[in-house]
C-alpha cells in the first residue's frame, strides 16, 4: 500500500472497527427485532421440546426459519443437521437444540463466508486498491461509499471517489457531499460521459496522482433483472480492468436488509455477472429481515463484509457472524 497520510494499515483498520462494532452492537439488535420476535416463537417450541414429537418440533422450527426469510434450501439444510445431531444423541433438550441451531448458522456464515475483516488490497505499491460498489436502486450504495471512505480514512488511507452514477441527476453532488464530509477527493472526470469511461479515466487519474490508496467507485442502481443495465455494469468493470488488470480488488454488493428473500435473487444475478467478492448488508437499524442473508451466504458462498446501521458515516460495522446470530437468537427472548 501507499504510505500516504497517517500510514495505511489494514490491521489498524480492523482494530478501530472491532471497537466500533462493540459499541454499536445494540443497534443491530434493535434492527433485527422484527426477526427476533418471530424467532422467540422458536424458544416456545424448544420449551416444549420432546423427543417423541421430534418430527413435529423440527417441522415447526423449519417453519419459523422460513418465516424469518431463510430460504427453503438453507432452512432444510439447517434442520437436517439438527436431525442428525438428535439421532446421534448430541441434542437432548430444547437448550441443546437452540445452541446447535446457533452453531449451525454461525458455521454457515463463517465457513461459507470466510473472514469478513479481510478486505482485499492491492499488493502493488504503485497501484491503489479499487473497490467497486454495485446493487439495486436505493439500497444504500452511495451512503455506503461515504461510510467506507470514513473507514479507510480512519486507517490513514487517502481515498478517491468515482462518480460512476451518470444516470441520476443529483448523484454526483450526493457523492461530493460524502467526499467533503470524509476528506476524500473526487475524480475529475468530465460530466455526462458514460460510466465505463468515467471509471477508466478515474483509475488512470488515481494511478497518475501516485498518492491515492483507495478508489471507491459508485455506480447507478439497477434492477438485477434489467439485462441492458447489467451489461452496462459488466462494461464498467471491464473498463476498470482494461486500465489496470489487477482491479477491481473488491466488488461489493449492497443489499438492503429490509428486502428479505428477494436479496437472494439479487445476489444470484449480480454474482453471476460481476463476480461479487463481498456483501454489505444495509439498513439493519430499520425493520430488518436478517435471516435472508444467511441463505445468500449459504448459496452464493460470498462473505458479508460489513453491515450498515444508520445514515451517518459512522454507521458501518464489520460483520461479525457470532454477534449477528446472537442478535437473532437472544438469550432472554424466551422469558419475554
Ligand atoms: N436507516 C438506514 N438508512 C440507510 C442506510 N444506508 C442507506 N440508507 C438510506 O437509504 C437511502 C438510499 O441511500 P443511497 O445511498 O442513496 O442509495 P443508492 O443505492 O446509492 O441509491 P441509487 O443511487 O438511487 O441507486 C438514503 O435515504 C440513505 O440515507 C442504513 O444503513 N440505515
Ligand atoms: Mg447512489
């Protein structure tokens, strides 16, 4: 990496985030409360746990997972694991079952997702790290770029933002506001050019400047079902690649945490076309429907890297599988 600014180190970045994650944890909990309400029904089921009613209990559990937006495939897989553990005598009580459920889900997030704190970086001193941000309309892409800019800045990195959303009139100004707030610079690409050209020129400019550590490239929102717009996005990625083959180092898909299972379709399409390297799950402070992301990780094998928990630049947390699952299955829910 470049040594610009206060010296950019990923380990520093991670430790700053760990602290933040701890202090902001309550907001994830409040965000997933709708999910939690339904999952507390699970506690009731487990409270009535009887081995002779195993099939009924497991059916009820599966229903509960489905009602909080676990996809059928993932819910089925989780319940298969539970059934095996019961048959092996490893689950004897409702409490055992709850613990095993949590472990199984954490395992999906960890084994299929990998280490969320590892953001890919450029391994060439002269080449900045390029992060391409994609997703459907209004999911929180531009806001997330603001948050990421702040995150990288806290680690001593010099950030350039790329106004690749040439579709929406106010998009560049919105990005500029985030640049001003977080001390990032904006690429000076001429306005009204095509997004591929904007991105190509921005990468060129950043490399020429010599002191940019991170390029955060914004894109306009698009429905994953709109083939023309998906093609355009593939074009943006190849324009970046054309200028610098090692880029982009990360392609992060922004998923709106309130959309439920539809995010699975989004992840499939964007994943197939763009080669997504990570997910940022936004709006977990709202009435989030957290279960769906577990299916995304399970089916797509893409890690969740961050979660968004509000509208300010501070509201970004490194995704922690264990904390996330603890928030879904609160210990006190059964007593409430
Ligand atoms: N509560 C909450 N709101 C968020 C979060 N992230 C983004 N938002 C809000 O969601 C709305 C859309 O955010 P944008 O960042 O403009 O979304 P976008 O994906 O860039 O939208 P387009 O460029 O139109 O596709 C804004 O009102 C944001 O403030 C979050 O984590 N929590
Ligand atoms: Mg935007």
